[in-house]
């Protein structure tokens, strides 16, 4: 019963509570009869990728830095489409999917476009917290599977001597600090994953067609985890890994 309640809370947190409004920036706007050159100047001055265009006082379209031309904002204005206009309560996983299709999306607040989201916004703390939480859940599940499938540290037989020695060193250090941990708690994320994928059943349950594919995914996840932990860029190198992680959200939560 407690496990079911925990799963329900985690499902709501990761699938509903982190939303577009957490990362959206206000959408600056100009009237449609303003010169187009003023829109470009505004984007440069404010360092934004897009601005809204007001028609009769309401934002009816937008301009981007990539637009070229002369005349008024109305002459160059793009209209919003359903794929690029998101509700403010849109879950982060859906925001990521939208940004995979278009580099800029807009957020509707109180019935009208009022916010803007770009791919660079995945660098913001709410997204980093969300991703790190997902990886932490995955690592907890790996530890639980390890204990179930390899009781009494029998996993040492399939771990390289060098990695096993590292785990022993960390256990000794934590014991010196009076921390009560198991030897398996001293394994790295990649150690746990590489031990488990040696089991064909685990490989199949994780949705991998081969050990090679699984190893590549583990390496990518470790890179993302390190970049999150050290405040590094997660857009340039980890975009595809982030998308894949969000697409497996249901499976990750179901294993809590």
C-alpha cells in the first residue's frame, strides 16, 4: 500500500508538476504597425530569440531573429500553430517533445500567448532537478535489482577487479566516517548497470536489443548525470539522451 502511494506521488511529481510555466520567459511584444527593424533591435537589446506581434492590442503572431525583410512587423509576422503553442500546464516531457520539433515554442497563459520557451531553457534549474530526480530513481532501482539478483554481494564475480577494489576503497572511507552503507552502495551508477545487463532478462526488460546498445545508453546517461551534477552544459551533448529519458518516464516511475 505504501509503495503504491509513493508511486502515485512520484508519478504526479514527474509527470504533471514540472510544467512549461516553470521555464517560460515572458514574451515581449510590439504593435503590428511598428517597423520590422524595431523588432530586430528589441531582440538584440533584450537577447531574446522571438517577440510577439500585437494586433488590436492582443498578441496574434510572432517574429524571430532569423526573419529577414523590411516594412512593418505585420508584414513579417508568423501566426501561431497548435504544435508551437503550449498550455502553461503542459508537462515538461511534452515541452521537450515540442522543442525537438521546433527550436522555439510559445506558452499560452490565461488564454493567450504570453511566454516563450527555447531549447536553451532546458539548462534551467527546474529541468535539471527533474532530470536528476529521474536518474536518481533509476539508480535506486538498479541497487534494488542488484540485491535481489545477486544476494550477499555475489555480483563481485562479474565485476572487474579494478572496479571492485574501488568499491572497497569507498566502503572503507564511508565506514571511517561512521556511515552505515552496504558494499553495493559503493558501486558507481555504471558499475551497477553493467553488472545487471549481463542478465538477458534484465536486458529485455529494459527494452534493449543488444548489450552494445545498452552500454551506449549507460555511457550517455552517465555523461548526463555528471553534467547535471557539475552544472555543465546539457544541451550540446545530452539532448538526445534527455529526450530518451523523458520518453521512458512511465517505465522509470513504474519501477519505484
